């Protein structure tokens, strides 16, 4: 837990953390629908479709980290993969989107699979 002095030097504003979390959630929901459409058009079925989702969701999170979080976080002296400057927990950042976008992914996956294969 940060000390009072650390909070004075580098304050973390709760509204900003909530905004960052919402922006990441919106990105993951949007990409889940896009990945669902891609999986349906490609005709993926069963485990290959779920593997497609998990691989590309993790890839999206890693790209978001390398483009938006890492440059400023590393300059501030935080360790690699530390997201505490912008998000509440590392778990929330790295795995939060895996299950939040799953329903949208399955919905668009089955929709586009049915449209293309029917």
C-alpha cells in the first residue's frame, strides 16, 4: 500500500482509473465482436474458434499495453508489466477482457457462421 508521501508525489485519481478501465473494456468488447465476425467468416468450429478468441484477445491486450501503458509506465520507473499506475490491479488489466467479451464474441461468431455457411 502506498504511503502518504508517495500519494502526494504521484497521485492516482480514481476517476482516471475508472476511465482507463472503461476504455479498455470498450476496446475489448469491440474487438471481441470483430473477432467473432472473423471466426464466423473463416468457418471456425468448436475448440479452434475459442482458441482463436483467446489468442487474439491476449494479443489485443499486449498491443494495448505496449502502445499505451508501457512507454509512460516504464519512464516513471515501474517494473515491466506493472499496470498499477493506470489500473486497479494487474489481474483486471491482463485477464479482465477474456470473459467480458466472450458473450459478444459467441453471438457474432454464430451469426456470421450462419450467414456464410447457410
